[in-house]
C-alpha cells in the first residue's frame, strides 16, 4: 500500500492549516498536497517539485538511518519501487511540457532504479539489458524520450 496515494486521495478534501507549532513533516505534507493539486492542473513546476520531494524521501529512506523490518524486505522494496515510479511519472509529466530540469532528472531516476535493483539483489534483471528496459520505472522514463 502506497502512503502517498492515501495522502493525496484525502488532500483535496482536507482543510489545510499551518499553525505555529506545525512540524517540518506537517509543512512538507501540506506542500505536497498543494503540489499535487497543481500537478493535476498541469503545472510543470509543481510536478517537478512533487517528484523532487518524493525523491528526497526515497533517498532519506535508502541512505539514512531509516529503520525498517528486514523480514518485510519485499514489501519495503515494493514501496521503494512505487516511490520511484511516482517520481518518474511526475518528472515525465513536467518534462513533456518542456521543463528542462525535469528532463535532466529522468536520467538520474534510471540510475537510481539501477542502484535499487542492485541493492535488492535482483541481479537477473541487471544482467539482461532488455529485461532492465522493461522495468516499470524505466518504461515510464522512456515515455518522455
């Protein structure tokens, strides 16, 4: 289950309030909700910002001190793939509207996907270029080419 989808599905029906004691996470979630709404209206900068935010969280989870249950590695890997797929989708939407920043980010997404597969020990996928090119994240990036 993808937490971003849960959040975005309720974002448009939630009243947004910023209070003095709001945490950084609260403010990030508010920004994401606003970027998502603008993204759905076709705002290319909002699409790129939302994708960047998702990538920041992905990198924090993968390279930070993020603690997770190693018994659920498959679920964790699926969550990371979903994050990359969502980020690549928003970067593609933005790139197709001519936003060069998003276009540049797409090549980095492919590199990150390669690293994710390498870390998750899915070497069979990496040994065959055709199989790697069929991965959902890579296919999404190829759409914008």
